[in-house]
C-alpha cells in the first residue's frame, strides 16, 4: 500500500460501527497485502495440528528493535515452533483505542506483515474493534496461530536423564530493554530486545538432535525450567556461571532489582538435547543470527525430585525456590 494513500488523523469511535469514514479492517488488510493467504489456505493432508493463542499489551508499543506487532507474531510463532510444528496460519485481532493516531496503526500493521513473512506464516484473518478513549492504551493485539506437525513433536515429557540444557539467547534482554526505556536509564541503547520469530533457528538444527523445547517468556528461564522439572519429574542442574547474560545488561539488572533467571525474553528458547548431540546443536545455534550467544547451561539428572538446582560459580548447589523470590517479580506489560 502506498504510504501516501493511508489516511491521516486519529481512529474514531465511529470507525467501529462500519458506518464511519473508514473501514479499519480494510485498511489493515491493504497493508498486509502479500502477507495474506490469497484465495484462502491450501488444504492440509492429515498432518496433526497445534494451536496457540496469546494476547499482547506491551508498553511502550514501539521499542528500539521491535514493537507490539512484531512481538505478537513472534510470540505466537515461537509457541508453535517450540512444539516441533511448522507455522501455518495466523489470525489477528486488534483492539484500538479511539484517538490512536492512524500512523501508529499503520506502522504496527507493517510490522505484523514483515514479521509474518520472516516467520513463514500466512495471515488468514484479521478483525479490528474500536473502544472508547480511556478503555485501552492505544492498541492491544491478540493472535492465534496454527502449526502443522511434519516432524516428531518436542514435548517436555520427552526429556531424559543426561540431556543437556541449552539456552538460545542472553537472558532477560527484552525485560531490560523495555524497563530501561520506560525509566529513561539509557541501557536500551546497548541492550536490544531479543524479540524475533525463531522458525529458521529451530529448522536449522540437525535432524532429531533435540528432544524438547520451550520458549522463555514471562517469568524467565526459571519458569521454563520449573515447567520441565515438573512435567518430567526429573531434577535439572544448572551452572549459574554458564548462563548467558549480556555484559551491558548486568548493571541494568542490578539497578532494576531484577534477576536474569526471572526476567522475560521475547525471542529465546530453552532446548534439551542428548549428550552426543549437544555440541552440534550449539554450533548450529551459534551460526544463526538469533543464536550467536547460545550456551549449554546444565544437565538433566536422574534425581526424581522434580526440582531445579543451581550450581554457583564457587561450587555450592542450592535449589531454585518454588515461587518467585521477593523483589524478582517483573513489572506488568512486558509482553
């Protein structure tokens, strides 16, 4: 769509009724253009499907190397690829506050289009609704994605004793970036968000080299590790010294009072690989732009306590508490 043909001004409440001067859904569809599935989606031939859905309310809606649109598509796609499925189709719902600049809506829509193209997922349907000023904070998105299992799935129940635990990106960059941007601390200029769709990252791994995968999102790596330990009934032993944390993010974590283990990511995955395959998986991750700082951070033990143990750099081992330690809870609206 020609940028000059996009209307100026603000979204009006009348735009929700279909009788106003604009049809918001049509404007969004025009911008999505090639991102849409022309003439509908191709038929599926009996492959198992997976469905994931999410709501996205990030503040601010635009940040250094991402925005609400990219976050919504990447978050939904990453939830799909973590199951071992290929992204297939995406539906999108936009809740727009009256008074929101139309240019903001256009920028978000362009980001949705571009991120969907990068992720290899078709946009199957779009809907927009307008709410009164004050009932929302400019723009909220909901996204539902469908994936197709053409390979064996990657459930956390597939983890085995001896498997290595890998992380694909530095911990907490997304949280640091947004919280620094909100507070005007300046760290956001040196610590980018990791917001990205990880389709090509996981597709680039050696065949059958990963037993399980899980996205690292709200609650950080700690929440992901607890989920695995609980699902499998095995204890994970994590080397704190091996956890990837960007150097420039360390003072930000200290100033913000946030622990890297509990900080949100938006484009990072926790993988579980057999010992013989772990080095090949790590090499494949590091060859990809979104996995250059990937690391092997721990091992699955035979201990059936279903806990997460942390080995500190000076040797002692302690168990990760069941809940979030005081002071480690994240502020709202990071995703």
